[in-house]
């Protein structure tokens, strides 16, 4: 037998297996998971004998039968939640007072905003125009241009930008004055 082992063969006469590139004595995570499950199962059994103080219902996942989360990943709370609503909350809102499409766009709906448009009027000078959806945008634009000493040629582009902010629901925006031509 000693001669067979020296020749690289097993005592039965077959070739000896090459050493494995890993250690077979590494911890087994499956065993760890089973141990954790057993420990938590004991804790759950003890908890079931006490009153449930923090549990909104005695449903599965709160220690009341039907183990839906055997490894205690916190998934039991999903079963205690109410179902999601069937429609978006905004779909139930009434349309704005001034008209519009019911989604907060257009029509000037009574106090929607405020919107803030910051305009670069010169190399490093920014001016802010604040307005609401219900404002007279033509008048607001004219007053802004007059107060800042800007030409009336910018008026159509300025009002168009203000309307686009309202339509998009964009509360803040900035623009270079030359882009309004």
C-alpha cells in the first residue's frame, strides 16, 4: 500500500485525485440561514404568547400564523398594506376656476404659481419676473420690459416663454434676453 501511495495511486489501485483549488471547510451559508431561521422562529414563538402592541393586525407577517417571511427579511409588512388607489389623486380634483384642462395647465386657474422667470438682460445682470397663471401675461410682460428699460421687440418671446412655463408646470426658469427675439 505504501508503494501504491508513493506511485500516486490510491490503495484501491486508481489514480490519486488532484488537490482542490478551494477549501472544503469554508462556512456554509445555507446552514447559517437555517440557524437564523431557527433562532427567529424561537423568538416568534415567544412573541406569539405576548400581546401584539405594534402590530396593526393579526395577519400573517405579524406573528399570527402563515409564515410569509421565513427568513425575516421584513416582507411581512407588505401583506398588511392597503391596496393602492385605482386612480391618481389629481384625477379627482376639479378643473381650475379659470378653465384649463384639469391637469393644472392653461386657463389661468386662480392662483396657480407663483412662477419665476429669471432673465439675463446684460453680461452679468439677471432680472426676475414673477407671475401667476391667472395674471394678464401680456400686461405683465410689457410692465417688466418697461421697468427694466428693455425694448418692446422682446415682448412676444417673453410672453411665449411665460405661457410655456405655465403649460409645462415649470415653476422656475431662466433665459437669455437675446433668445426671446
